[in-house]
C-alpha cells in the first residue's frame, strides 16, 4: 500500500519513485528463469533454452516449492 502512494505521488510530480524514497540502487533488475523439478537431461535442455532467451540466472524449484505453487494457483479467482 505504501508504494502505491509513492507511485501516485511520483506520477503526479513526474518523478520516479526512487527519487521520493532515496537514491537509485541499480540500473536494471535481473530476472530469474525458473522451472519445475525434472530429470537431468530435461533440466539441461531447459537451462539451454533459458540462456538462448537471454536469461543469466536459472533456478529449478524444489518439489515442495512446486507443489506449493500448484496448490496456490488452485485458489486463483476465489477472492476476485
């Protein structure tokens, strides 16, 4: 909620949010390519695919993380 306020003020003033809350920390944010658990050969192929798409960071989620995300996605739209 707090950052929503900063965003609205920044838009009104025509200034980026970082100028309202402090100094700029970095020029860009690196995104991570993440895949579900899979066999080694499939993981290697997936990492290669990610590299070709320009990703420099690849993460394979654990079985626990994967199950948790799948359970969460089952609830999408329930509160909408």
